[in-house]
C-alpha cells in the first residue's frame, strides 16, 4: 500500500494493520505476554542475535504494540519509528533523558506542561543539566540563546493552558543547522493536525491519553523520531525499561481509527463555543488561536490543518464564590484533568511562568469541548457565566 499518497484520514484507517499481525481479522489481537517461546536452540540463538526480527520478550512488545507504534509512525511522514510509553509524562522523561548529558544546556518554552517544567527542574538539574526557559513567542530570535553546550530546544505549541503558537518550522530549521535537537510536545495537535517530523522536529512527543485514546479510559504516551534521532532514542527507551501494556495499546489503536472524525467535531464545537463566549459580558478574553484576533492566529493558520478541542477564557474579576457558582452548576462540563475524551471538561487554571509574565485580573478556565451537541454546550457555559455575574 502506498500510504504516503493517501490523505491522513485514510492513513488512520489502514496504518499498522499488517496481515501478519492481524491474521485475517480487522484488528490485531491483544497479546498478553511476558515470555515468548523459542521452538529450537537455533531459533533462540537467531532471535538473540536479532531481537527485532520477531517476538523476543514481552518488554519489547508484541504485534499489538507494534501495530500501534507503526500506525503512529505512518501518521508522521518522514519519521523512522515510534516508541510507546505508559504515560505522556514517561514519554517526555525519556525524550529528555535520551537527548542530554551532564553539562548540557536545554532551552525550554516557558509555557510547557507543568510536569515537564518540574522534570527539568528536578531530574535534569540533578544530573548537572541546566534548563533555561524562553519566551514561547521568540521565533527565530532563539538563535541568540543557543550556547556552545545547548543540546536541546524543547517546544510545545500551542502551549499548555495559554495556547501561544510557536514558529516550529523556523526554530527546528535553525536548531538543525546548529546541531541542536528539537523535541516537540505535540499532544494538542496530534500528527493529524500538525505532522511534526515533516516540519523539521527531531522527536515528536504525544500524550496518547488525550486524543488518540480519546475515551478517558487509558493512559499512554509515545515518542516518534526522525531518522537521525531514532537509533539513540530507541536504545535509551529500551534501556530505561519503558514499555506499554497490550490492552491499553489496543484501546489506543481503536481510538486512533476515529481520530479524524472526532478532531473535526472537537474543533468545530470549540470554535463555535469560543466565538459565543467572546461576546459574554463575564469574559475578559478568549485565548483561542483559531479566532482571527488571537496573536497566534496567523501561525496557526499557516501550520495546522485544523483546530483541536481546547481553549481558555479569562473572566472579568470576581470572587471564589462566583467562580464556584459558575463551575459547580455546569451540567455538561465535568471538572477534571486531561482532555481529548468524548466528554467536555472545564478546569480553573493558574499558569506558572518564570521567563515571561502571565497575569490576569480575573480567574482563568481551560475548556475541553467533547462530542456533545454544540448548542447544548453553549447553553450550559453561557448559563454558568451568567451565574458568575449574578
Ligand atoms: C496530559 C499532557 C501530558 C502528559 O500526559 P499523561 O499521559 O497524562 O502523562 C503531556 N503534555 C501535554 C501537553 C499534556 O496535555
């Protein structure tokens, strides 16, 4: 199959479904395995010489995990391979650990996912790796921050909670020319909306927990690597003992098949709700790069093939009681972490910054639009914001 010529939505259906893995059914079976048996001494010795040739030991996966990993690689044109992890944070940790050594300098966007920041400050720092946080809107000016010992530029775009859009292609090109590795947290967009490896990134990280699993019932992560970065990354991930459960991999594979239709619906609803909320008197500001007035709009339009489910609103100043009246009475928006599931979520958030300033007068809410009817979500959130004012 010439997968390279198919549209992404078509690829999502076919990717990773090798006949030798599926044995005539549509999906690969769930292989629950630690031990894999070798029929003969010859087979055992051959497998030991080349453990990638087939089944070897559960930690290296079975056709269930291979199918998901291959499908994710196919979704990133230009990528050499994908390694699976038990969570998105585990994937981020492996990407950072595989790419750095004592004495290195890491440039990290100031709007990264909070646990990523914590990892840099605790784990990397303990190994003598310095992390410098940079303004996510820096674009090509990041060149001035690159030192002789800069090893990694870590990006997240749009950024967690505040959705700044970075000029990923420009930064990736500039980094590559200087021998600096780029790691992108691509969870918000997935490769469907932003094929990161094609845009020049070396390691594309996803929390599969979000859109790929898509049903809030499993946690997983992945790192997809460009050809130059793949061998080192994969060896490190294996040495770290990172592996993903077969049952969870099957759930992620199931989610992946419907990603295109879900993302289209998520994006449409998010945009509709964002537009309505920008006119509500309780709202000071809507942060959503799909809206023409947003500072990230031009880059988002240039680089992304659609919108995801997430945006944020900053409310006019109000007290905690008003905020509680707003969120506690919502019927369709549950309050909780994560996003990408079929159900809508709302979360009061307080972005943490060290290199730049982030200040709002009123509280801030992150909103994930699920697959409910858009008009029901709009009515529910409008009513919540009316309660905030009353
Ligand atoms: C949720 C999330 C992660 C972490 O993923 P888990 O699967 O929850 O460990 C990483 N990056 C971003 C942007 C996320 O939203």
